[in-house]
C-alpha cells in the first residue's frame, strides 16, 4: 500500500489522485494541449485561475524531461529574455570553444547565448518552453515577449504561456502580431464534483473510510483549488496517524484545516490590509460588530471575505451585503466609501512585493488570486 504522501501530493505531479477533466466541447484538457502543441507555428495560451492545475497539466502532457519552465518575473529586461530561457534549459551563458589543428595547435573562440542558439538547442533536444505567471512581467516586457515569440514559433519553438484570465492575457489574445497564431485553452474552475474525486480516490487507495458529507465539506473549503484539496487531505492523514484516529469526522477535518495553515505566511499581508492607507490625520469611521467589536472598513472587508461560503470571486454588491450583515448598529458605510477603501486596498497590494498579490479589485469584482490566502483568512487566524 502507498503512503499518504505518495497518494496526496500538494506540490508536485500526483499519480493516484490525478484527475482528467473534460472541457465544455467534450474533449479533455490533455487532448486539447496535445492538439495545440502538434500545430507548428502556433503559440499556446492556457488561461485559468491560480492553483487550478495549469502547470501540472503541462507536466503531464509534455513530460518533465521535455519541459523548460520560466516565470514572467524572471524576465527583468528585454535583453535578458533569451539568456534566461537558455540558462533555464541548461545552456551555459557564455564560454570558449577549442578546435584542435594539426597535432598540438588549437583555435579558441568566445561564444554567447543568442536567440538563434537557444532555438537550435530547443529543437535538438525536443524541448517545450512553458512560461508560467506571465502576468508578473511588466506590460512593456509582455508586449516584447509576444513579438519575440511570434518569430520564435515560426522557426519551430513550441511555447506555452500560462496566465490568469481576468488580468493580462489580452496582451496575447489581442496582439495583432499573434492573430491567427494562437491556440487558446481556457481552463475552467474545478467543480465540486471534480474536486470530490481527489479524496474519493485517495482515501479509497489508502483504505480509509471518509463519509460523503466530509468529502463535500472538503470540496467547499478547497475553493476550486486541487492543490489545496491535496494539502488538506494529506494533513488529515498526518493527524489521523498521529492521534491514532480511524474515523474521519468533522472535528478531525477542522483540525486539519487549521493544521494546513501553519506554513502559510500571510500574516504580513493581513496586517498591511488592516493597517490600510494613511488617512493623513483623519480618523477612520468605526463600526460596531457582534463578533469583532468596533472595527474600521479595512477590517470589515477582510472579515466579509472570510465569511461562508468561500468563493473565487465576488461582485461588489455581494461583498457590501456581507459587510452590512457584520455590522450590529444602524451606522453603515456608504457604497462610495466602500469603493474608495477597495481602491486604496488595491494600491497597498500593488506597491508591495509579489507575495502581496493575493487578491485584486477590478471591474466591480474582487478576485481571489491566491486561494491559500482566503483559506488562511478562514482558518489561520487565532
């Protein structure tokens, strides 16, 4: 029998609990990616929410030995693009070559990584370039990458770009240089039924009984993230073994939820949001709540996000309704003040480093960019 950490694999390719999902067209995502990669001269765009399995899909179809992964954040300048790609593939950045002539004499030449040498290496080794987190590159770099890849795919380079759907993939979709040269795979959020297959298969292989109502609870708390589901299931097994528990009940599961947040470092992000933007000497309005005492609108936003049920995105009106439900007295924030606070919240996150990119206020919606952050809000505080 396999061990729990061989069945539930949060950070790598799972075998027992890998789930093949079907697109709305009736074909699997694996079939779509194989089709896209088989078309010469096309760039493949995989668009989908964070932690949905874009990287795992590529690793499954392409195979780890043939995939070269680079992040959008790795490309800091236009000049470094092909150097970074070549080095990720294992090519030396620069060096010398020696050619022997006659018996003892030799010629020594310097070489540098170039776009053409990288393309030749990828073709020789049958490699596929996978650029993850494309949205981490600046807008200027994104446009430059798109132009560079247009020429590269024409010369035989196979490229897969992964991005979030509501943020920057318009740089690829709407780029005139790439029109007619893109295979788009829109990965939809996992349904609860799809997520439920992970614990069903995993616990069955481990010969552990798990009630259906617990499976449904796990599916809800996983916030459409298979990675989070894998993490929670693994920690259920760890706690069950440690406490010598054979019955998986709600008490054990909720302990596993809290246990799963211990390595989630979102305390600084939470504190930055609560601290908010400087009010320049003006006192913030405070609102009385039953559960948290008197708190301001920044704290109310966080507490509203943490309410049941968890979500991947929420419209402004629904968020406002959650906030109103938390307030115990007649004093309520206006719609305009909430929008102003959300704008300031986004400015706080935008001016910090990448670890603060956990949510986004855009187009009258809050999008959860990092499902682990919302899970932390629900289970990791106190």
